[in-house]
C-alpha cells in the first residue's frame, strides 16, 4: 500500500499553506491558511475492511515552562511527546484521494464542529482542544485537521507523521469526539498494512529549515 501526501516531499519542510501557524517577524506567529494537504493512496491489501488516517507531531515539549516565552528557548534535550493533528476513521477500503483543502481551509476559532470529509468517514478530536483550553477566544472542541504550529522558540524542528493504516475493522470501535490515544488502542492488533510520510516544520527562524 502506497501513501502520497501531495505537496510534501518526504523528509522535507511542510509548506506553510498546510500550517495553523506561520512565522510573523513582529509577533513571532500569525495564523496560516491551515489547508489539509491532499492525500492519495494505492490499493490496500486483501482483507482490508476500512482505512484509518492519522497525523501526529512526535516532538511536542512535555513541559511548558519555556514554551513561547521571550528570552527563553525550549531546549533540544527536553523529553518529547505526541500531539495529534488529524484523525480519520472508516475510510472506504479502496484506492482513493482526499483533495487539498477539502477537510480544512482556514483556521476556525473554537474548532470545526462538523469537519467535512469523504462520505461515511468520521474525524476525531485533535490536540488543539487541550492546547486552547482556558483561552476565551479559542477554547473549544477541535475536530478534523488543524496543521502545524510548534513553539516559536523551540530549538528543534518538529516531525509530522502522516500514517495510513489498512485494518480488518468494518467500523473502527471509537465513538464521539475520540482522541488519538483512543484510536491507537482501538486499531491495535487489527492493522494489516501501513504506510507513512514524514515532514518537518518550525516557527523558529534560527532552526534554519
């Protein structure tokens, strides 16, 4: 099974049109176009009953002390965690495509409550839900795709992994506004094949990507 993230060369920098946040020379960060990249995949293996799509950043600081603080830097040595940007389940088990911008086109304050997607699919809650909790202008439930916006003072670029899983599940056993952890637990032991594309992104001009 093959996976192509259109507009992203594996291992290279993610185009800013796919980002939630872009570099601003005065304020460090401005809102980006936040378009979902186009996703294209080949025929899954025999026995596949549904596909699952995940995008996750695996370089999120596990302590917020230095995040986005003037005169400070998030050190490269800091332990890192996961931040889910896109969760989609019940994708029909055949070769297909999701067009650029079809699921997200612009930042939606308080999150998309009914993100568009291919017929029959469901999309889970990304981790901007927790990130914006307590923010009076942005707090809400963020469903579907929302792109990269790493700390503007992080010493390292962040890696964003787009993964497609072929499963033997007719319907993925997650409900409601499911999380990345819930999804990974649900498909454990049910994956027949998987494909991955990874890109990098940074808002720190000194990182040089």
